[in-house]
C-alpha cells in the first residue's frame, strides 16, 4: 500500500492531468494523459497509470461529446483489463489503492458512455459492478443508478 504513494513522473503527470481536467483546462489535461500513453514502454510507467490515462482520454472525449472516440478509448481499457484480469475484475475496489482507481474510472466511464448512447441497461450494469465492488460508493455512483431507476435525466445532476 505504501508503494502506491511513491510517485513516478507518470503518476505526477496523471495527477496533474486530472487537476487540469477538474479546472476545465481540457487541452492541458489531454497533453498530460497523452504523454503517459506515448511512453507506455517506459519501465517507470505502471500498468495502472497507463490504464487510467486511457480511461481519462475516454472520459475527455465524453466531455467533448465525441462518443466514437470515447468508445474507442474505453474499449481499449476493457482490452487492457481483460488481459490483466482474465477471469474477472477484483471483487473489492478501494479508491485509496491507485491500481483500483484506474478500474473505477474505467467502469464509471463505461457507465457514462452507455448512458450517453441511451443504453440504460448497460449503464446500470457498469454502475452496478462499481457499486458492488466499492461498498463505500466513493465516486457517488449510487446516485446514477437511482436516477436511472427514477427516470431522472443526468443533465439535472453533476455528470462530469
């Protein structure tokens, strides 16, 4: 667990990319995430950081309303996850574990993508997987499930 908090330059790029994203500087965020992906072969670049950078690019494209590119990036994430976890994803996820964060971002990104594509059942599937694995609901995904059940549009909620 302590090793999770030792930062490589790629982990710092990832953190800075998410900070830029949260401040609305999408161009800067994309630059950071792209640098991580461009250096996938660097031994200092961890699989979790690479996976999270791919998920970030998918989420960025959702924000740009480019569903084709969002789908492409998030499907790459699923390919990475299937190679890493050939039988199934971990049963428990915790935001405090950096490796788990990447998986959590992929699942919420896939849920949001399915919602944007008007596929409520698929969105429920991804959100449900995340809520089941993250019992503390650290990303607040339960509210998306409840909104789907009640027919409340996400536009009335803080979606991104």
